[in-house]
């Protein structure tokens, strides 16, 4: 698992940060245990459509609620929204809070 995360991190650093595409996310979910998938859209958007296994923490609540779901700041977190803007903001907030393995689904759920 550590080897896979290291390879992914190295690849992401070469390609411009912590944005990942859907295929990469699928691979991570298949091959890595204990990934937390977070939908940062509103509750209504989440209820309308979301990725299987995702938890809903709206962007405005992420700083206040993340520790209820992710205590270890080294755990792998994937955030997504509709198009990628809100989830990029969530990634930045989580990074400032000390979470080190946070990835943004580039293009959001709309890119799937």
C-alpha cells in the first residue's frame, strides 16, 4: 500500500499537484484500504447523486467536521464536488489543517 501511495504521489507531483482523474481514483479505491471519499457539495446535491461510499461534508463544514471522520492526518482522503472548484478549496483547507494525503477529483462528479 505504501508503495502504491508513493508512486501516485510521485506521479502527481510531476503532473501538477493533488488533482487526480477518475481512472486514478478508481485504482486507488481498488488497491488501497481505508480511503475516505468525501463529497463536499450541499446535502441536497449529495442526496440527488453521489459516488458509492462517499460521505457528505459540505465545504463550509469541512474544517469543523473532518476530525469526526478522519483522525489520522496521514490517511488518504479524496474530495470531490460537481466540477472540482469546491473540492479544490476543501483540499487546500485540509492541507492547512495538516492532512497530507488529500486528493481532488479533477472535474468533479461531472467528469465521470
